[in-house]
């Protein structure tokens, strides 16, 4: 285990060394600002983009960056001639892709985050395919099959059932299990040198949080009915307080998924940036900084392995709690009926 972590950290360092300072348009005689160059490198590698640069830094097998998005160039469609070559219109500086889309540039190429989600899905499908073995009695056969069953039962028995009840827990276990495995796969794939941490992109965590938000509202409406769901937004206060209570309740519906997306995004992005910053000390200061930077990087890298599974667990746990609150609306409504 220790040897594997050291190999991964060394690969990160070699990748950084191969990538830092590589600019084909730069003036070779110009002075090099190592601090700015390193900061640009780190921000480039943690930001989402349509260009997924994969470099092999090991000589003599050093290869130039491969722009994987070029393979999907047919998905960049210009509905208006020259729309993709222009700049984002005024008012869309913060969302240039949306501005270009509205102008007629349909850039549907996958980004680094989308590619990593595809890779995560492929890895999970492969693991589930090879881990489906059962004996004649239906008992899992093999280490992989047992590991998958242990994790699935953990999600069902320790997350879903305690927070949703036995009946509702079984109903929502497939979603919670899929969520747990998907986030865990993305988190750990992002630790492999040359890969990208998709959960460090706010749009990915926002999409996951929106799925939880939608399922929470569906669970509430299903449990209490549309009328009971809307009645719950009043908080049970007198009608003259509804103008105050209803906005507060509606805001509360959105703060929960917002906390989910920020927690996952900030933890994964922060961890990867810390790893890169520690490795950058070797190139910004001196090679002697490796005596301090590498041990700290190994420690943070090991912590990131734990954080990956912890964040998958917390996201799934909080999702089950929020869905459980939606399911509880039905019990509150039934309690009101019995009281009347």
C-alpha cells in the first residue's frame, strides 16, 4: 500500500514537471516566473475544460498532449456561421458557453468532467459485471462479489433503513446505492495521475444535488399528496403568517441541496489543490524542498483516499435524511387527520 501511494505521488510529480513550463508560444529568452507559472498550471488542471490533456512524462516514451475533445469535434455545431469563433455576448461574461449557445454555437463536446463520469460508469459496470457471480444457493462467489454485497448492504442497512424506515428504505435503496458507488468511483479515479477530479467541478456536484432535490420533493408529494405537501409549506401557522412562513420554507427546500453540492465540491477541490501546491514547492523553491514536500504530499494523498469514501458516505447519508424528511410529511398529515 505504501509503495503504491509513493508511486502515485511520484507520478504526480513527474507529470507536473513535464507539464509545467511547456508553452509552445512562449519566448525561450524571456525570464520565467516560476510562481505564476505554477499557479497557472494548478488552476488549469483543476478547472473543467473541453481539452483533456494527457501527457506521458516518462522518457523515452514521452508523448505530446493528446486533446481527446478533438475526437468529438463533430459535436461542435454552428447553427449560425461564425458563431463559435466569436466572443460571448454582453451580459454573459460569466457564462460564455451559454452566451455562445444562444448565439448559435452548439458546443456539445464532452468536457473533462463528463469524460470522467463516463469512465466512472464504465468502471462500475465492469466491476458489477465481473462481480455478479453466485453459487447454486445465490451466495456471492469471489472477493469482488462479496465486497460489492457488503457495500450495498451497508448502504441499505446503515443509511437507507435507519433514516427512511424499513418499507421506504428498500424503495429508495437503489438510488442511494447508485449515488454512493458513483461518487466513490469519481473521487478515487481523480486520484490517479493523468485523470481529473470531476467532483471538484461545481456543475457536477450541482447536478447530483438537483437529483436529490427532485427526489426529495417527489417523496414528499408521494407520501403526503400534493395538498399535504403544499400545506406543509405553511408550517402549520395561522393564515396571516403565511407570507412570512412560505418564503422561509421554500428557501429551506433549496438550502439543503446547496449544502450538499458545496460540501462535496469544496472538499474534493481543496484536497487536490493542496496536493498540487505541496508538489509545486519542489519547482518554485529548490529540489531540496522535496524532503519536506514529498512526505507531506504522501500524507495528504492518503487522507484524500479516506476523504473520497467519506464524502460519498456523507452525501448519501444526507440525501437519505432529506428524502426521509419528505417521507415524514405523509406521517404528519396522517397524524393531523387522526387528531381531527
